């Protein structure tokens, strides 16, 4: 994740202590200071019950970036622990290729519910990638391209 394990350990201690004490503002402030990769590293090291709490405290755009950096098993754990509207909001913020990676990990019923929460355009982009065979390069590519101004 990050090359500074000491900084992650300090952040982990601060956040863990704050969550154990019920000091959500302190946990929130420390979580917002972290880069997405560092926040993902901290979340991975927290006890299961505290992961969802810290994740919920993150701003939506940061939460989406952190979610992308988490291992698939932890993504699924968060999906299972968050309310439907929270999951839908985070799912909509993901890049289409990251959505497909998550859809490959969840049950079909959950996948259908997540797809229904997308706008028509985002659903189409995600469906295009889903059309490629699992394990193919097409399944990992992003249909979104950057433009040069």
C-alpha cells in the first residue's frame, strides 16, 4: 500500500483508539487526512466492526477511491455491512472496470441490485465490460478515456 509503515501504524493507533472510545469526530478527522491507499491500509488492519464505521465516516469521493484499493474480500465485507443506499452511492462512484471486479465477487441478486442503482449511461458502460469473458483483458479495461485539452 504505502511505503511508510510507521505513519500507517500511527494512524491506525489513533483511529482505533478513537473508535474504541466512541470519538467519531477524532476518527473522522484522522481518516480524512489519509490518502486513499493509506486509508485502505488502515481499514484492512482494523477489526471487522470498526472497518464499516471508519468507511462510513469518509467523504463519498474518498470512500470510492479507498474502496478501489481494498482487497476484494474486504470490499465484499463492506458491501454486506453497509445499507443499500450507501453501497449504491459508493458503487456509482467506482470506475466501470472496478464495478465489474466487484460484481464478479458478489451474489447475482446483489449484483442486479447494484446495477439497477446506476444511471443508464453508467449501467451501459459497466455492461459493456461485463460482456467480455472473465480473465480477459477486455474485462479489466476502462471504457472511459481521458481527453487532452
